[in-house]
C-alpha cells in the first residue's frame, strides 16, 4: 500500500483502540504510550512520543521540545509503573528539561537503490543541526 494508505490505516487502528477503551469505561484509568521504532525520514530523525497517563486530562495536546530519545523509554515506563524516579538508574522523559542541550545518538541506514549505508552519529542540539551534519558527512543528500 502507499505511505498515505498505511498512515490512514495506522491512525484508524489507534482511533478504534482508543474508542473501545472509552466504550468500556477504561480510557481514563489507562496509561497510553504511542511511539515508533523509527522516524519517517531524515529531515525529522527523532521519533515522537504521545503519552496520556492514567487520569490525565487536557483540553489541548501538550507539547514539549525537551531533547528526549528512545534511550529514555525504559526509565519513563519504569517511572509510570512504580511511581518512583530513576527506577533502573535511568532517566525518564520528565527528567529532561525543555530547551536543554544533550548528547543523543542516531543510528540507522540509508538506501540509495544500490546499497545500504549504515551510520552512527552522536550529536547535541537541534534536529536541524543533525540533518546538516548528516548532509555534510555525505550520509544523506
């Protein structure tokens, strides 16, 4: 299927699941985490988290620009489950301050139609700076 059809299908599945939780009266008492194992392209290399905690309510979506990464996932889930900080000696996404500068890692591969190029990049700062770095190193065009 096309990228658009796949995206529509994924959104449909999530919407259906959330609707069923609401119909069963379980939505409010449920913590929901939606994330991805990768991002959609190299112009937005860090995947996002959507998290709704148990009994959490907002009129609008809350957005953070804290430089979180998948390495924070285990600490986040452990904190939600145990209600304690630094469980497993790992930070959660709530330990990362807005606008902070933090070393993160991006690893993956690109495909040019002929061969895969595998990469591992450590970076600090904004995603745009990372994209510029990947272009300068010839990893992406």
